[in-house]
């Protein structure tokens, strides 16, 4: 930026120019006088000279003219240049002060300079009012931005961060002055909500991405589930010059939703699947077997590849004794401990549930009856060997287990499958308990139990 020229230098330069004009005018006048004396014929002034015109008179006229020109120059300097210099100095003072309330001094008179001074002051007043209104609007927008519970980040077309509110600073774990002009996608890592796959960081500034929520990993290791809204910013010509990204932290909401979903599907005491969720799993298994059986009827599935599932009901034999002897607190502790042991004996593909009280159920997925007997026998051994201690008392807890198959040859409903496993469990308990009973339709004891249930 070039330095501002001195006002005094400008004024002196203007005066020198005026003086130069006066000198040139006088030189031209002297040249005319010389020609008049030397060669009046060349100027066509013989008659004028012969009329008795005196040289002294002409010289006097030249001097008077020079004085008049000098007087005009002085008046121009005093009336115009000096006032213009003061006005220019006042404008420079206002510009250097940076005070929006400063004004130039009003000049006296009714000329154009006075009108110019008034115009400058009016312009400064309008500018002050516009700046005040702009600052007021900026403060209002900033206050609104800070009161928003969501993180708001503005970036340019290249993805560089231009601004962020306090919520965005807390969410990102970094202050704005540390990320100014840095790319938004460099602040954190994005993954899918289940954290199984990476998400392109361009998602943050993509207004049209179908992905609503992602997991955001900060540099310090903290993770959040965020929901995004992005909108492009347009200038007057309709050209995009930036993106505003709004991030809503839904971690608490998602955790609460997951917790409610878990509680709706699991037993509060043991953490195992509850009856409702277990019934859903069993129904899916029945539907799968039925669909495969329908395909098999058209000869598209070999007999050896047809899917089979099994379901087991487990009822504790001595649970009432523990409850009556030591109270319900001891009974709850027994159920929790035993549920932990049972979890270690089932496969990850199986579904273990507590149906209520001292009753448990197990869905063995993709397991025929022979394999299911091996798994359930191992579970029975675990329960038989388990000892529960409470207040210096030790209890041996056995279990009666009923096992039923969900096979393509049995076109059974959910109620029928559950009733078959329950009937087999009842038969095991009737035979003394602590044993496994496999459901067979021709079993006389199971048949009698079913008749009793129908009579009731």
C-alpha cells in the first residue's frame, strides 16, 4: 500500500503550478512588447504605433495585469485551497481515528466545499447507522447460533472450516482457532453406527447422502452417534460458496433406545432373552422349516440337507426349597448364577431364554434331535453339578428338561411346538426330575399329560 501524500506538499505543488501559469503569461506579454517595438509591421500595428502610443503605458498595463493575476492567485489560495486543505485534513483524521461517531468540521459559506462537507457527514451518518444495524444483526445471529443445542459448522467449497459454534467445539473436542482453515473431514473419523465399516468424510458436507446417522470418532478416542443436516450456501448469482453442516448428537437418545429395546426383549434379572423374544425366534425357526419343506416337495432339496431345529424346556427341581429356606433374594442370586453357567454351554447361534420363575428355554438352531440330546445332556450335567451356597447353606439344584424337534415332517404351530417341549419337561419331572425327556407323540405319559391339559 503506497503512503498517503502530504497535504502541504499537494498545496505547494498546486501553488507552483499557478505561479508557473502567471510567469508564462508575463513572458508571453513581454514577448509581444518586444515584437511591437522591433517589428510592428509584422504585427500589423504601424497605425497603432504612429498614433503616439507610449511604451511606458503598455508596460504599466502589463504590470497591472500581472498584479491582478497575482491577486487572483492569492484569493484562490485563501478562499479555495486553504479550505480544501482543511476539509481534506478532517477527512484524513476521521479515517485514521476509526471512530464511527467522528465527523468532519462544518465549513462556513454556501459554496460547493460547504455542500461537500455536509455530504461527507451525511454519508458518515448513514454508514454508522448501517454498521450499527449490521453489528446488531451479527450479534443476534451469533446469539441465536450459540443458543442452538446442535453443532453448527460452516465450511467453504474446499471443505475448510470457516466458523463453528461452541456446541461444535465441545462435540469435536477442539477450539475453532485450532482448526481454522483446516479441512472439516480431518477433524474426526466416521464409521457406520455399528462401527463395522468406514464412512467417507465427504458425508459431512453432502446434502444428499441417504445415510442419516454415523458414529463419529474423535482424536481423543471418544465416540458419538451423530445425525447430520447439510445445506449449500449460495451467493447472489446462485453460485455455491460454502456449506453449513448441522450435527445433532443422538448418542444419549440412541443408547436409551437400545436400552429400551434390550429391556423389551430380555429378562431383567438374568439378562437372558425373555418369553416374547424367544417365541419370535421359535416362530422364525418354524417358518424356515416350513418353507424348506415346501421346496423339498418339488424335489429341489435333498433329504440330508433339510433344516431341523430343536427346542428344550428346563425347569429347576429344588428352586422352591431355596426360596422357602433363604428368601427371594437368595432365589434371585441362584437364577443369576445358573444363567451365567448356562450361557457357557450354548452355541452363539442358539437362543437361551428365561420364561419366568425357575423355567428356562433353549432353541437349538440347525440341530437335529441326536445332536440336541448331546448338548442338552451336557447342560443337565452342568446344572446337576452346580452347588448354590447362601448363609452357610449349600443346595444341590437339579433340572427336569424336555426336548422336542421342529422338523419338516411335523407341520406344527408355535403353540404346538411349545406344548410338546413343556409336556416332555413335565414327564421328566414326574419321573423324579434331574433328567432329560425327549418328546415322542406315542409316549403314553406325555399323552396323559396332554389330555389333562385339554381337560383343564
